[in-house]
C-alpha cells in the first residue's frame, strides 16, 4: 500500500523560523531527513519525498467561471498549519506508515530537541473497481 506522509508546520511563517536556527542545527535537521530517506530506500519503502517552499510563495488557484480568468489567491492566513513537505512510501501496513511518520516527527530542531512535527498519514487511494 502507498501512503502519503504530510509534514505540517504550525501557524506562522510555515518554516519553523529556520532562518534563525544556527547553521549546526539546520545541518543536523537536514542530515536527519537525509538519513530517514536513506533508511526508507534501503528498506525499499521510499517512493518520493520533497520539502516545499514556505507558504508565502504558495498560491491557491481556482478555475474561472464562465470562461473568465482563473482566480489566484495567497494561502489563507487563518490556517492553523501549513504543508512543509511530504513523503510517499510503499509499505505493507498502515501501522508501518505511522511508524515512519513518528520517526519523521521527531526531527531535531534548535539545540537538537525533537520538533514533534505533526505528520498526517493518508493512504493513497485506488481508483474504484469499474468492472
């Protein structure tokens, strides 16, 4: 089964204020993520992973009504959390996907303290059987 693990950042800039982290803390965080990806690849569970630009660079686009121009807005500022990145993993069980999410949640932040980042786990749906 494939699952998408969605890493969310708390309200604010959406970047955990990484620009204020020490270079050592930022390097440790990135190294943790790279090690996690390497472990998943070694276990043949890795499909894809990406970090996303901060919400300030995001746009919400809606199709135009009546043939007009599409509507483009900034991300809603009232959002409680913002998507920071994701993994797609292929694992045998939902429990395994949750184990991976828990590990990712503990990525180190300033001073090496675990961030306890919220990670949403969602099974990638299969198309309905039309036969």
